[in-house]
C-alpha cells in the first residue's frame, strides 16, 4: 500500500496525484470520480480498468451473452418439438401428459428461464427496463414483473381443460387422413354434440399445427354457414 486517502472526492485524489510526478498509469473503477481526478491530477498518465472491475465487467458481459444464446437455443428446441409432438389430450378429471408434451413444456420453461436470467444480467450492467425489454425482446411489463419477483416466477398450470379437448384426437385423425377443410371439421364436431364455437376450432388448429401446414388451414378458415348445434 502506497497511501490511504481520507475520502473519494475528486479534489483529494487529484491533489495526491499531483504529488506523484512519475505517475504514468492510473488503474481505476468505472466511476466518474477517479476519472475526473486522473484528468486533473495526472493528465500524463494512461487510464485503465483495475483487475477486479475488468474481470467483473467481463463476467457480466459474458453472462448476458450466454443467456441470450441460451434463450435462442431453447427457442429453436421448442420449435423443433412443436413439429414432432403428437398431443395426448386429457380429460378434465384426470389430466395426463405424454412424455413428448412434458418435454415441450420443459423446453418452454427453460427458454423462459434463459430470458429471465438475461434480464437479470442486463439489469446488473445498469441497463434500464425499457432498454432491457428491447434487447431481450419481451414486454416492458414482463421485465418489470421479473425484476420484482425475485426468484424465477413459475407459471401456474392450466386448471381446466378446454371444451374442445375431448374432440382433439378426432380432429387430428381427420386432418392426417386428408380433411383440411375447417368448416367441414366443425360441422362434424357439431354432429358429435360439440358446443363450442367455430373460432375455437380454427384458433386451436392454427396454434397447434406445424408451420408448414398452417397455410392449408388458413385457406379453409371461412366461417361455415352452420354454427349451431342441430336439434
């Protein structure tokens, strides 16, 4: 230790530096105090980050970068599983999930957690909530909620099955057999005592079908004339 200054004020640090005519290097943190002191008291010196803050900055930058890439990787995994998974739909009383559906849910959770970790890492770097939202690609309210939550906020499982769930195996069987006309599928469901709306059928198909099949579904999505249950 060369010396211990009484405070962190600019004038105090600058005065001490002026007393060191051979001072050629100033190792400091990112604060403006020592930056100003170095410019005033040792303009001849080269300024650099000290080892602790250099490693700290590097660690934070690396953490944010890895969180970003992990989120992108999880997103690709989720999209791949969406193309592979065959839904196993459950009754309201005894919910059951296929192994692939469980894998899909886990992949979505890990993707969301990676985004959550990235938000925390960027916040540690001093970024504003709005800047974080734009950087990560989530809503400002999501960033605010995650920062206020503390531990990773788990999503609550769906408590009630959709009215359409019991008919989904039939819908996917008909779709795979070549029936891609939503209006026709809706009429067939009505004949089976389905009480829901056409929009529910259309929305569910568009949400669950792989990307390359959604064009077929969209082209046959006009609302059918028959929209009520037969007597």
